[in-house]
C-alpha cells in the first residue's frame, strides 16, 4: 500500500477554516470563537507532526461547529497518523470523515483531494475489514488542556510540571492550573487557567518579545538617532531600547563626518556600538583658514612694529636737526627714507589687518555655520538631525 505524502503545513488552509468558522451561523457566537481557538491549536499540532493530537483538537472543534473543512482536516490528520503507526482505527475514521466532507461540500473546496484520498484508502479499509472487525474511534469526553504559542521552540509547564515542547495536550482533573510558557528572547507568560469536567480547553499564548538595547560609544556631544528618531547626545545616560530587528543607527556632530550603519538587534540582546567620527573637510578648512588668518594678523603686527620703529628714527633725526640748527643733506636723505619706510610699513600693516580680518571671518563662518554631515552608504537614504537657531527638523538625502 502506498500513502501519498501530504504537506505538513496547513497555514493557508487553517486560515480559511477559521474564516469559515467565523462566518458559521448555526453555532452560537461563543461556541464559534471557542471552535476557532481549538482549531488553531490543532493546526499547530498538525504542523509539528503531532497528528493524533491534532485530530483530537479537530474533533472537539467539529463538535462545536460542523464545518466541512474541519472534517477534511480531521481526515488528513487521521490519515497521516495511520501512515505512521498502521492502526486501522485511524484509517476507518479517516475514510468516514472524507465521506462526510464530500457529502457536505457539494462543490469546490478540497473535493478533488478528498475523492482521490478516499479512492486510495477505501479499498485498503475494505480489505482489512474482510479479515477482522475494526473498532471505531471512541470520541469520549475528556478533561483536557492543550496549549500552543506562536513562538517556535517555546516550552510550557502545566500545573507545576516540567517544561515541555509545544503544542502540548494534557489530561487533567477539573480545576485551576498555572500555565507557564517560556522562550528565549521573550517575557515569561505565567497565568492560571481553569478547566471544567469534560472540557477540552485550548489555550493560545501570545508571548511578548523582549526589547533589544543599543549602547553607543562616541566622542561627547554627538547626537544619536535610531531609525530617524533623535534619542539624545553622548554620553547617553542609558542604553536605547528598541524592538528586535534591523535598525539604522546614526551618530552625528558638527565638524565630523557622521557614522550611519544598519545593525540587527536580537530579542533581549545588547548591541555595543563604537562610532568613530572623522573630522569633516569643512571643519579642516575652517581650522586651516583661521590658522592662516592668525599668521596674517601676526605679520600685520610685525609690520606695525616696524612702522613704529621707522617713525622713531624719523623723530630722532628731527630732534638732532633742532639741536644742531638744521639737517645736513645726508641727514635729510636718511630722514626721508625713515618716513618712507614708516609709511610703507604702516600701509602694509593696515592691508594685512584687512586681509586677516576677512580670512578670520571666513574661517569663523565655516566653523560655526557647518551642519552635521553623515557618511552615505550606497543605495541608502540617510536621515540627519538638523538643529539650528531658526531651524529644527531632519535632512533627508541619498543616492541609488
């Protein structure tokens, strides 16, 4: 006998079943909601290869809302369980459910699959029944709790028992039981759930992911932004909490080429980031310009001193002339030369002072009017904080 393989993931099919359960009118609203929850838990068990547990859940969901697609899901689960352990009871129930599905689903749906599976399994069942009687599956009332979660690898403890993988179904006595669900990177779920006599209680646990954190090390007074949101300036008082995933981290400062990179932050993990900031070309130009202005002003001062000394020389000649009754031709020539030197050096000093002032002003403007720059990564759009005396906001730039 050959059993055709089936996919073990019922995501899309499970969704359609849940939608049909939601649209079902005959069942009471509370029963529909409970049926949907039970079916989803069963679908989790099916996806994890726990076909008998899935069938048990589907049976309970079908009791509350007799939807054809639930019957088909049960048939699939029993069929695969029969392929695993060869118990003819599962084969008998599977054939029965395929026939129920075909009688209820008059067109469309999974009729083709159901008919093909029935054509394959019915002769096998007939051959087995010809040899010996096959008992029907006993669908008894049982007090049971079944727990599942959306997180793969989560572990559950029911009523103080040891942690076990999910989904987990457990027969219990009526009462309240503490349900604990743990998974790496998620906050522990711990709540009581009550189960009544003869009740199949399905519990779906939605775990809350732990945030990740980002610690940034950079020179002081640098602005730190995550995904375009400004969080503060360095040194930060505490790490930045962010949801797990990929985040764009930008560290910027006036006079520096900002640091901008994408990093992946794990649930409950900490990213320790060192952000080196290189001096920008504009800041280098501003410092060089102000340095040059200092040299020019120093030269202007030198020429000013030289002009003062030349003026003293001229005054000395005049004093000597008054004492001797007049300047000799030689002294007159030297006096004129001293005055010429004084005037030239004074003119040069004033000119250098003017040039130095212009250069110093240019350097100051380059220094104080600079906006933070962020190094762009190819194919990225960069967002940079902009804060000025009359402007606050974000600058967006990029290239492709």
